[in-house]
């Protein structure tokens, strides 16, 4: 896909932080003192426990701004209607500058679905559904000095940032506002329901968030329910 000059995704976390990939070294074992007569000594190798593998998700929530907001003279507006109006209703999801959000995008597989979430607006919430149509590849905006998402610390031979392509699927039957989702979250936290650990409330600043299948299916079911 050719580079686009227009920035379009939501405001990102301003301080992405540093990824820690320290595996740690094994503890040094002192040599066994030998005695006479010499005997062969054996030491059981210390087992180094590996950190648990990251959970693999197949449903997502991705935030973008549906209302105009200028940043360095560029309008950051990109709502679900803007995606719907594009050729093939498809676009790249660029500008993610948070390591955890980037890592989630790198987990995405073609054909998986994500909620399009309207953020930084008068009424934030879930507007519709889109599909991942191209898996993570290099985000060209990190190298564009004229782009608001330019990152001078990222190198062409070792790029920091990735993006995916998404395609509009449908609007929800009704808009699901954050205020309603939060009520369910609080109810489920007290009664151990599907939204009790939803990242929208436990990792709220992330612009790209994972969802369990249970969370995704419950939220979809709400479009047929009266507002809480």
C-alpha cells in the first residue's frame, strides 16, 4: 500500500516506556571440593524457568478519534464513517506509538475482527466492527518527518513501529457508549461476569486492546438489548 500523508489514528499514549526482555542469568554454582579418594561428583543442572507465553488473542478493540482535532496542523479525525467511505472500505492503522499496543497489533492475524472504538470525543464508545485484512508490517509514518507520528529514533534497518490494514464490516445496531460498558464492567467485577477484567477499564490508555471471545460475544449481544 503506498504511503499516505494524512495522519488518521487516535491520540496515543505519550510515554510508551521501554520493553523489558531480560531473561536473567542462571545462578552461579560453587565447585564441589574434592576429597581423597577422588569420586566423581555430579550436580543437577539448575532448571531455568521460562516466563509464561503471552496469551494469544483473536478479538480486538481499536481506538480512533471521530471528531476534528488539529495536531501540528493536521486533523486527527478518523471515525468509522471515514473508514467506510474509503475505496474498498480499507485503510492502514498507522501512528501507534505505544510498545504494548504495537505488540498486540503484531499478534493480529488476517481475518480476525476488531471493534472500532470512538475515543477522545463527546461520547466515546463502540461504533462498529472491522476486520484485519493485512497482518503487521512497517509503519511508514515513523520515517516521515512531515508526519505527526515521525520518530527520529527509529531506524530503517530496525524499525520500531508496525501497523495493520483494516476493513470496515458493519455498524453495530446501536452505538454502545463507554458509560454503559462501564456499568456492566462494575456489575461483572462484583459478580464475576464477562467484562470484569476488560482491558478498556484495566488498561484504559491503550489504543489497541485485546478482547477475549467471551468479552467480544457479550458486547455484540448488547446491540439487541435496551440501553442499561
